[in-house]
């Protein structure tokens, strides 16, 4: 199927304003060079909709927008323990049956579960409510640590700011790394985060404030991906011991230096494969892999296809 163009986010009464802001920021208008989406919020009955912050939100569209969207997103709401109305569940099922990509952010997963769309599938939600989802829907395999779970035409995401991870993953999967990276830059976010929700359950506060120095080191690393970039060198540039650097890095980014660098190298390789005709050997050199064979091994392991197959899928280039 073609990548999605029309996006409908279902906003139930009591919808989370943070979730509304996330989907509107990602799928709303962006600068030149980034294709726009036909994005709409919809609800049970158009008009003022109460939110979790007590501020009403005017939603102009009804459930009919779910019937024509390529991508449907179920947003979280305050009273998620009570299933949505039958008309909502039917609309979600109809969207899935006609081939739309159906997703849920945070406790929006409870709506998909109530519609039966998660039965026999893996899913995630906010870690605080993962046990409740598993108890209520024993046919669903709940993975509480994941930032998002991709089950093909059904995708679920974790809570709060992990909505950005979900949306950027959908962009990367359907439209490619170049668009996901462009929109991530526009909203000042990493285009991909390694790790899961577990890292946020008890994150210690930083001992002192060195984020500015750390940011400078990360910016330098982005500009020097062609180099080996051992952790010892990054720590030296941050004027820290290797152990202190690793601890500060994880506290600031939620992942390890090795995982961050690997994700950055692969994301940069994806963008070069999509937007240039450079040989794979040259791309491997530019992103810091010793050879095309090493890039291929990492690409297959992390992305599921070799670099040349990825390029053909997005550019029809041999």
C-alpha cells in the first residue's frame, strides 16, 4: 500500500492535551521541503470536547473522518477504564478492516483492545497501566518496557512523550528516514531513541549541570561520524572520566553512548541511501563503519533488510 497521507486522530472526551499537541506537531504543517499531511482531529460528536486539563477543545470532525483516513490514531483519555461507545469501536474495526494503519498512543491502547484489534498481538501502553491492560485483555501480549510495538497494520506506543517516538516511527516506516529526520529536526527531537520505558521508572537526578558541555560533544560526534568515536574520546572532550561520562550520558539521553552512536550511524545511512546515489561502500565510510560488509550486517540486524534492498524500496535505484 502507498504511504499514508490522510491522518485522523480520535480525541475522546477527556483527551490528553499533551497527546493532541504531539500528533498535531508531527502531522501538522512544516517548513518547505517536507510534504504536508491531511490531518484532522475527530471525536464522537463534533464541538467542544473536555480535556484532561479542564480546558475544552473544539473538535470540528466526527467519526466519519475515521472512515477515510489512511492512518488512524487513538489518543489517550482520562476515563480510559470505561470503554468507548460502540460506534467508536465499530469505526476503529472498520478502519482496520478496510486496510488503514491503526495505532494508539498511551492508554489509547485500551480503545484498540476493547475493539478486539489487539487480540493475538503484542502491544504496549503507559508502563503504569500495563498490568491493567494485561488483566483486562488476556489475549493481548503486553510488553510494558517498549516505547512502541509494531504489529504491521496495528501499532501501539507508550505513554506521554513516547507519542513522539510512535509518530516518528510511523513516519520512518512509511515515508523513510529522510522525512522522519526532517520533522524530528523541526520539532527538536532525536529521530529515534533506543531503549524502553524501563529506563524512566527511576532515573536519578543529575549530580551537577553539564548538559551544555554534553550537548557540544554530541554535536561534535554528529559532525564526525566518519571517525571511530570511542567512548574514551567522547569522555575526554566532555572533560569527564569514562565512567562519569557514561552515567551522565544515560541520564541525559536515556540510552548508552554505544547505542546512541549506532542509532545515529544507521539513521544517517538510511538518509544517504534515500537521498543520494553514493555507493554503499562510500556511505559506510561516511557514517563510520569500516566496510560495506559491516554496514550491511548492522543494517540487516537492526532494520531487517540489507542497504541495497532498502534503497530500492525507497528510490527504485539498483
